[in-house]
């Protein structure tokens, strides 16, 4: 009997320690409430089974240190400091003979949406960052406690030094630099791998309908999403009733292509007609920062087979509510020849007061306005000059006061 009790106690202790490691993983990937709850419960259980062990405090300090790190990491995007795109790309190109390693590797070793052993292995290495250091810490705590303290100090110290740098100099990763035009386009391979392993990973539990006025964009969406997603051609100003949806999204400054307030009201009214009784509408709009900056400047992005030239033709002091113009020229290699496509861009700046008035006219109670930075991070405050986009949230039914921000 004593041996059985000891074995059960040991198994329980190991199980609780593994629960600690899982809680540390949830800190990075789960919701904040779930992560804090998981850490609190797992540490509480560990205290019950190992409170007599003096090393319990060391392990608890390690776990709580990473919980604090994850909390501070969630605040790093709220500093308002502009995200830096250029210096890492410039440094990499200086080190690698003018080449960006990420761009070169994807060009030579990766075919978009073609998932093979190399892609799966690369993503396994990526995800190992989130749990292997904790498994090593667990092994040291169990087997080499003389080394655990030094390991925990080094690991936490490195994490907090990196966090301090990210607060002081926010820096975009290569895939984001590619999407913003600072590098040629870079795929997010993790999304392709997840879809390759589980095609339903991004659609489980949801019924999705996509709408676009452009047949070409619908064709690209069909290629990417497959035959099971419903896609409909429609103009947002005359959007038909396609169902009663819990969420309607209209993103990437689509509403700025509506050039007067009546068109904005018409589009929002049509979106309202597609919402369920407690449905939510989320859409974004460009700010004065975008029009006085990007729409007033030029940019060239090139690869071996494609050259994109953005020609901003907007005054750098464009007034609020003004109209912005630009042209996008695309040159694509076709054998020994190059094809040329021009796209004229005309957009209207919609100040927040105009948008909220249009929401009211469409019968959509306003909930919140958030600011967005160039790297896609969202802030609670909104500023026409500091943020590149405004993100609006509205509902089909009036929210209570606690939901308004």
C-alpha cells in the first residue's frame, strides 16, 4: 500500500507540473481570462501536492514570471510608438548581398498552399518556441535543481530584455513588411500549413458568405476557399438580403470608395438588413494619416516577375472630408514581354462624426471606435493623425453602457 500511495502521488505531481506547462502555453495563445485561470488552478494544485517541497517557490516564481511577461507583451502594441519596417530589411540585405533571406527562401523553396514535409517541419520548429523552453525548465526542476535557478533567470532575463526592446523599437516581422510594401510579398506559411493539416481549421463552427463587386476578386476567393463557401457578386450600396448574420465585416477601407454620405448610408443600411437581432457590424476607414501620407507619396515594389508602382496624387495637407486620388501601375512579366495594368484610385475621407451620423441614419447603434496602426495592431484610442485606420463597431440592437467605448 505505501508503494501504491507513493506512485499515485508521483503521478499526480507530474500531471500537475504538465498542467503548469500547458498553462504557460495558454498564456501565449489563449484568452487572457482562460490563461490566468489556468495558471491559478495549476499552481494551486501544485501547492497542494508539493507544498512541502522548498523548490516549489522557485517553480511558482518561474511560472508567475512568464505570466507577467505575457501580460506586459499584450501592452506592447499600446505605446503609440510607430512600428519600424526598414532597418531590419536594410540590415538583412546588407548582410546577404542585397537579398532578403525570407524572400529568397520562399521564392526558391516554397509554393503557396503546397504543404509538404519541409513546411510542416518549419512550423514545428516555430511552435517549439512556445513550449520546449518550459519542458526544459520542467526537466531541470525535476532532475537538476542546481541548474534550474540559473536557467530560469537566463530565460526570463532574455524574454524581458527582448520585451523592453519591442517597447522601445516596435519592429515588423518580414511577413508584415511584405504586406505593407516594404518587402516583396511574403506568405504566412503557418496559415497554409494549418489549412493543409485541417482544411476546416478556419471555418469550424461558422457559416460564411463572401461578397464582392469584382468578378476577379470572387474568382481569387473561390480558388483560395474552395467550393464550399458561398460567394455572391454584389455592390455594397445595393447589397441584397443574404441571411441573418451574427457578424458582418467590411474591411480594408472599402467604405472609403463611397464618395458621398448618401452612398455611405445606403451601404450601412444594406449591411443592417443582413444582421441578426443581436448581430455585430465591424468595418474600417482610412484616416487623414493615410491620405496625407501614403496617398500623397510614391512607392515602388518589385520582384523578378512583377513591379508595382504607387503614385499618390493627393495633397499632403488634404482637409478632413476631402477626396484623395492615386494610381496603381502593375507591370507583370509574360515570357519575353511585360503586361501593364493601371488602376485609378479615388477615395473619400469620412471623419468619425460623419460615420457615426451615417450609422444612426442606417439604424445601427454605435458601440466603439478603435485606432489601427500600420502593423495591424489596434488601440483603444483613435487619432486621425496617429492611426492609419479607424475601426468601427456597431450593433443591430442598442448595447448597454458597459459595451460602449
